[in-house]
């Protein structure tokens, strides 16, 4: 009953509902892209190049006559996959390093924290550009570059949580029972860190999509003819003054997806943060 009440309370927030609907639409578009798309995403029809939005082409066409609506629908697959991969890799690295740093402390903590400070000293976009340029332009390298810029935030988050919990009585009891360091962390400490991790990861998926789209925009991410929103914006900027639809729709969908993940993350934070619950 408590879970049902909690579920209902979450969806009483209209902004949370809007965020959940946007993300649900993105997931559905990614799953059912072949059904929702009206044309093959890379089909070239030069006779239809730069056609305005119409019943035949909902969002118009690009300079090669490709249907922009279909390319955006297929691009949702890439965006969702990229966002999940970046956050997944960042969490994997960040949780491990943060757990070791917070649990052991001492010189191990000092080394890990100074390494994270080195990464955090650079703006994420600049660092991602440098790494992607060094690895070579491709979508997979853009994912790696974005992940490398993101993990220090999770390291700091997990470290702070473990520092607050490692002296707790239930952790002391777990250690006294003969559990190994990783056993204590995995079984007793990390479950208490899940709420902030879930909230931060939800928000970061949207920002990861934005970052990789930015890398694609400058030619360091997805390469033609991949139906990627960032690369569509990059090509469409040449035509934006005369053919508004080319850049409007890819840019609008990037905006909506980032907004959706942020609204959903805010709703989850309000729902999962016990401090906010107590002050409500």
C-alpha cells in the first residue's frame, strides 16, 4: 500500500509526469522506429531535396531528399543508446573508485581524489573534444570521450556517501561478521547510495545525449550517413536561413529529451530524498 501511495504521489507532480511522458515517447520511438518511420532513414531522393514539411514528409527533407522525420525517429535509437552507455560506463568507473577511496581513506583516497581533480579541472566539453580528437572521429569514440569526462562526479558522490556510512553501526557489525571489504560495500553500503545515484544518472543521460550531439556537431561523433541529431544540426546550419525546418526539428528534439530527463530526475529527487520528504 505504501508503494502505491508513493507511486501516486510521484505522479501528482505535473512536471514529473511531463518528463516521464517525454522519456516514454523517446523509448517507444527507439523501439518502434521501423514502424513509426515513413521512409528509410538513408533513402536518397534528389527530386525531393529540401522539400518543406508536408503530409508526404512531416518534417521536410534534407539536401539529399532524405526524410527528416524518419531520420529523427531512427536518431532516437542512437541518442538513447549513447546516453545509457555514457552514464553506464561513468557509473561503473565512478562507483568502484569512489567506494575504494571512501572506504580505505588515507593515501589511496588522496591519490584517487587528486586524479579526479585533474579531470574536473577541465570543462567537460573541452576535455571530451580533446579525447575524441585523439581517438578519431566516430560515435564509439565519442561515447568513450564523454564517459571519461563524467566518471569523476560519480566518484565524488559515492565517496561522500561511503564516508558518511562507513562508521555506522550496521557497517561495523558487517565487518565484525567477517565480510570482506567488497562484501561490506556491495551488500551494506551501496544499497544506501542508490537513491542519489539513480537521480543523478537520470539527469545525466540527457546531458550525455547533449554532449555527444555536440561532438557530432563538430565532426567528432557520428559520421555520415548515420541518422544522428547532432550531425543533422551540423549539416543543416548551412541551410538554416532559407530552410528553417532542417535545423529546427533536430534541435527541438535534443531540447525536449534533455528537458524530459531533467524533469524526471527532479521528480525522482523529490520522491527519493528523505530530507525533502521530511520538509514536505
